[in-house]
C-alpha cells in the first residue's frame, strides 16, 4: 500500500494565500485613506486591514509540517488568539454597543501608554511567524520580502497608536500624510511584491531537466 505524503503548506499554497492577504491589506489601507478624505472615517476599512494581516500571519506561522501537540504550535495558537481579540474586539464592541460605558473606557485606555503593551503580542507573533517561515526553505530576496512585510506592518501599527497618542490634536485631511500609515502601506506592498515573485516549482524544474535529457539523447543518436 502506498504511503500518502504528509501535507505541506509551503509551496505553492502559502504563497498564493500570502499574495491574496497582502493585496487585501493594500486595498484596506487605500480604502481607509479614501474614507478619511470623505469624512471622519469608518471601521470597515480597518476590518479589512486587520483581516489581511491576520491571514498573512496565519499563513506564515502554520505553513510547513506542524506537530499539533508541540509547544511551538500551542504558543503560536495562544498568541494568535490574543491578536485576534486585540484586533477585532474593539470593532465588535463598537458595532454592538458604540455608546456604552465599556466603549468609552476602551477609547480612553487607548490613549494611555499601557495600550502600547497590548499590541506587543502582534509584533512578537509577526516576527516569530516570519522567522519560522524563513527557516523552512533556502533564503532568497522574495521569501525575505514576503516574510518581513508583515513585520513592518506590525511595527507600524504600534507606531500609529503611539503617533495618535502623542499628536491628539493633529488634524489631517488625509491619513496618507501620516508616517505610520505610509509605513503600513509600505509593509503590505513589500510583502505583496515578495509573494508575487515565484520561483519555478520542483515539478517544473524536473520536467525541464527531463526534456533536456531527452533532447540530448536524441542529438547523440
């Protein structure tokens, strides 16, 4: 009986998921800029940005061979749950009870220095996921770009929170003028560029070698 090979999420599925998620982040960021040009801005663009980032992190963290009982998997899973709560919790609360005391308390806490610590799991998870994905294959520029793009986004997200804390009275007609928002877009674009640059897969390389071998034999005969 033939043994079925273990599933490997690295090639090409992970690259396709990364490209889609990074493109989603770019679209959400540009949408957010447009909404701020038209008015005070809305939450749906932020939801798209967060969703794109979480899909990128998930694709990087859980690609390749995974032991579901390992401590690494458990730690990644716990960090991912924390990041999901931090990313989507305020959005859900705003949709469910926008004028509640809990929402007012949350908005007040976001302007405190302690709020920056809440976002540290995001930076840690993004960095860990990128490192885990990079060590699974030989390093090259497109893999580095695809992995580091989300790290730039995560750091820029913390920077964005700090920027709004230190510039509470700053009024801008466009979020595109804020350095943290530019860095977020740059991170998504870096990741998108890396994930869209594909190397030939193993089957294609094998077919090329086979065809070359056959042509060589024909020439000799």
